[in-house]
C-alpha cells in the first residue's frame, strides 16, 4: 500500500495531544480515536493493488506444409511444459492451429481440427487476428490479460503490417519461437518481376529471381501465355541468381509470364516452389473487341476506317477473362452462344457492370435468342429481353430429350450431382414449351429407358417434371445410337410439324454410335433436327462424334464444362427451337427520337430492314429505332448497366438480310456514334490506382488529390469490387481503410493461383484493373524478410523471442493500484454514527472518555453543607436496623436508595 499525501499523518500526534489536554472533547474515547485515525488515513489517500488476475496464454502453432512436420512433432511436449509453468491456478492455456485457416483446439470446440488440404498457405496474420478477436469475445466482463506465443517457421505467406496498433491497444504482446523446418536442399523461383502495364510495342524487362541453398547451374524456362519464349541456365552464387529477359507486346491485352526452374529432383526437396507468375497489361487505349462470324466483318472494317482500334476475332476457343484487359467495348456480331466459352461470357457481367465496359450485340440468325443467348449469363445485361411469348411462336414442337445416365453422371458438383443438374435442365426445357407442344424423355445407358412417353407438355407439366427429377445414374456408358433411335421412334408419328431431339451426353464417354449417319439422314429427310448438349469440352475424346451428330442433324452443339450451367443451356436450346426468334422479311422502321440522348444530331434513318431478331425492350432501356409492324420490336436499343453501357442492334450488320443496312449512307456515322458512347469517358483527373500481389495477398491503393476528391468521397465513397476466379467468377465487395489524406488501401487474401479482376467505382466512372494472379508457390517462398517482420511486430507489442518456455507466463500488465479514500470515508461516517448512538443510550464503555472513569465530584444539596460541616469527625453509631450500604441522610441519592429499599 502507498499513500499519495502522507503529510496528513502529522495530524495524529497533534490531535492526540489536544485530546490529552482537553479530555472534555472526548477525542481519546476508543471509538472516536479510531474514527479520527481512519479520517487521517483517508486524507493521506492510500492506494493498493488487490493482486493480479489470471491470464490467458494463446499458443499459435504453425502447421503449414513448409514446416515439414517439425512443429507438429514437438507440439505435445511444448503444451505439457507450458501447463507445468503456470503461475496461478486461474491461468489458462488456449491453442490455435493455423495454416491457410485457423482453428481453436480444446474441449469446447469438440472435434475441430485443421484439414490436410488447408495447409498450402501460412496465414500468420489471420491466426493473430483470430486469437485477438477471441480475447475480447465476452462483452459483459472485462477481458483477461492475454499473451500470444507464436510457434512458426517464420515464413508467413501474407504480410503482418497493420497488426501492431490493434495488439498494442488491446495490450496483447506477441512472443514467438522460430522452429526451422528440417534441413533440405531446395531451389525455388523467388519471384517474377514485370511492369504491371506497358504501351504497345514498348520494350520491357522480365526479371526472374532464383534462390537456393546450394551453388550450381539450373535450367530456367520462361513462358508467355503458355508458349515457351526463352530457355537458359541460372548460375546460383551464394544461394541466388537473377535472370533478365527482354520482350515487347503489340496487342492490347493481358499476358501471363511464367518462369519454371528445373533442378535435379534429387537435389530439390520442394517442387511446389519451382514456378512463378506475373501478368503484364498492354494499354489498349479505346480498343474494341469484335467477335464475328463474318470474314471480313463490315462492322470492324467501318470502325477501323473512322480511326478506332479494332481487334477482330473469328475463332473463339481461346477466349477467357484476360482478353478483356485493355478492351473498352465488346461487339458480338452474329456469333452463337455455344461457340463462345462460358468463362468469357461469365466475365462480361463484371466487365460491364463493375469495370465500366461497353457491350453490343448485333443481329443475325445466330444471335440473340436464335443464338442461344436467352437465359445465358449476359441475357440480363442487354437492353432487350428474349423471353418466350406464346403469340410469337413457330409451329408446334414435339421434343425428345435423350438423357445420359451413365456412371459419370453420379459425380458430385455444386448443387447436387451432374445427374441432378441435367434433370433440372430437362425440367427447364419443359417450362419453355407451350400448350401445342409435346415432350418425351429417355434415360440412356446401354439401353434407352422411356421415362416419359410423348404427351402434351403444358397439360402434363407437373407429372412430366416429377418423372424427370427421379432419373438417377445407373452406371456404364451412354449408347448413342440407342438414344437417337429410341427418341426418333417416339417422335416420328407426332402430329406436330417440328420434331426436335436433344441428345445430352458426356463428351468423354459416348459409346456405340452405330450407323448414326444413316439414322440422322432419315430424321432430316422428314424435317427432324438434332442438337447436342455435351458435358465436357472440345478436347474430350468423343467431342468430334458429338459435333458431327449436331452438324448432320442441322442443330447446335453446346459444350458445358461446368455442370452448374446445364439448366440454362437446356433453356437456351428450347427457346431457340420453339420461338420465332428471327423475322425473315422486309419490315419498315420508325424513329423514336431517343437517339438525342447519346448524340447531338440524329442520322437519316434507313426506312426498312431486310430482317431482324425479335426481342422486347427492357424497362430501363431506350430505343432509337423500332419495327413498324405488329410487333413494334426494338431495332436499336441502348442503356446504362452498372458503371458500363450496353446496346442491341437487332438487324444484321453483315452478310444475309443486311442489304438495306449496308447500303445505308449513315452506316459508318451510326457505328461511330454508338461505339464512342459505349466507350464512355476516360480516367478522371487527380486519381490513380495501384494494385499489387504480395504472396497470396492482393493490396489495392487508391491515390487521389485530396483537394479535388475529399468532398466527393464524403458524399459517395469509392467502391472496390473484385471478381475472383476464372471459370465461375465470384464477385465480392471490399471495405477500404483510409491510411492518410489522399490514400485508401484494401488488402484481400487470395487463394493460391487464383485469378482476380477488379474495379473501383467513382460515381459514374470506374477504374478497372487486372487480371492479377496469386502466386502458386507462396508457401514455399522462404522470404527472410518475413522473419524480420515478425520480430518487429513482437518488439512493437512488447513481446520477445522465447527460448525458455518457463518465461511465457509473464503478465502483460499489472493490475492498476486502486484508491481506498472513498471506502475509508464511508467507514469513518459509519463509526461516527455508531459513536453518537452509544453516547445517546449510555452504559457502553466504548463511549466513555478518560475523565468519565474517575468518581464525579457532586455539589452538596441545598442546606446540607452546614450540617456536613458541623458533623463530628468520628463516625456515628449506626442503628441496628440500618444498612451499611445506606447513603448519607439528606442526599438525593440516599433518598432514592431508601425509597428503593422500602419498595422491596
């Protein structure tokens, strides 16, 4: 105990002296003396500590692959020693195992453990944040003192920057123990360094850093987009080497550079770190990507003539999301949906809505609904809808679906099994058939099993769908000829004029085609058609067979890599067959006046078109030109979509049914105006974006002129949205952290090898970036700076490197001293009241002072002083009946005593 103002203790001897000289004050009464001492103590303001509370020690064990099992092997012994060295009975050891994820281990968490496939990264920062969050989980009680003990090899795959302020604020120190992995010879690609963006034709360096713990020459190969561009040998000196390659790129898109080192396998313990990747974006300016079936494409030619940069593509197999880098507008000119890879179509949504890109679809017999775009991933982007309407139907359809139910269909995917998704697709096809249509369904393995006999689709919809959803995989493979033959035998007697077969089959397991050519010739001779939905890709062994079936059957072929897309593909095919998607006749046009919303002047519109794709204007869109027929359909429609813009030109812009359009005098002027509107505005002034990938962490810095943008951001903050993944991208909004005036930063953990595209939305403008890729060997990049980073974090939080486990239970802080003044004052007041009460009732020795313990001198009664003086000095003889205890006569006390005796 300590006293803040001990000078008040001088009052005690002073008050004792006063009480001795003035006993009438009663200061020396026991109760009053105690009360005075307590009041003096209160004035001295004592403070004391009531002991330290129990603490939590968080043991964070790194179980990632790079530790080589060294930490896991000694984990039980380490835990036992820490339990042994607890300093109080209330101390608690809590454990977290971490790698790519963090899991708390203990009785309360049950069987929780780190999965084997979660060990490909070392997310140390995540583990620290997890432990820190758990230290303050109970909001109803003050947090216990906590300390973190990190046991790791020190090579985190994510930066630790930014953790110190939170740990310091929570008073949680970080101690660490570095356990090196088993010694092994290893050679790795440390990093591939490229500029993030270059100009077309600009030379630049591709630098590759090679590290290892031996000195020798190792082969290194550099690839660009999977194609080898250079091979050489790197001579390791003092464990490192650096190679430089020069390259230049002409086209405006993103290119992936990958360096692969090929050491002797016997002298390389970890093959997982033998490669590194980096993307380079070529600034495409206002590049327009035209996907077209025409060679040459009149639209592309016209756009080049007016000075726009055009990238014209006639083959589409290699299209992917990185093709959109540096592109401002994508034009799809009469290309069917089934020829464009699904990942590219899926990427267009993010490209338009978040990255501010433009999208235009032009008409033709293989465009819009006729091209299978209804219910596709870009259906909702376009300013026109392509739904099926009963009044716009072809002749009634009799449709047969032959479903592959072979063993491969039992494989589990998102949403169930492949068979479940195929069943959902067939059910979607049923929903797109009308009252005049009929349907039959077969489940096929080595035999065709009739699941649904041919019957009216609309009237029996519930019964047919129930039967379809009961189809299950039965093993074996699909016999193609059996499927087609059974379907045609059921269809050929149908009264509907249009008869169509959809063959759903695995592109890697389609067997026994038999004489399918002869059978399809027979089907086509009476007007029947065949389309194929192939689960797989064009590289699968049976893809050529399925393509030939669709070609001979005058139908379409859809390759579906991801079974999740099956329901939409079945819908697309059914709508393409069942509705009047393309009007093949000359139709007059009418202008609406909406063109002035995107251009100051209106062209001289053509008075008719030779044909167009029938669609319907969406509520949020505008139409500049419409058909002057009973449909009043949009011919030129446009509208904003997210931060981007989209347009639909429903009449063909090339080849058949385009004579009137190609002869239109304002054809080029129309294309120029619409293209420039789709391109949109450029990068706003006073702002810049800096994305980068460090290991498995994406860091995005938004730098801006505070004077220009601070007020705008106060009203509308910038939004960061990411598209993660290549095949089925997932969009994710990310929260910014304001580091300082003029700078926002965001950090995002990426999966190993994950492709990411992003965009920062600034009101109506956007800043796109990417693609970027997380390193595929981040776990095996033993970067020594990571250990230095850990040491700095430990020092900043008050921790240290622990070589002796007995020191791990040091309290991070002592309990603060608590003042006792208020408690003493209350206690003194209680004693004062008690003293007053005892004095009032009397008879209690605690209320009597020093003067009251002597016999009191009383004044004689009136008239008794003379008698007393005259009384003889000798003691008078007592009466025999008198009592020896009787007081003297004349005394008031005596009279009372006498009366008391008489009353007995």
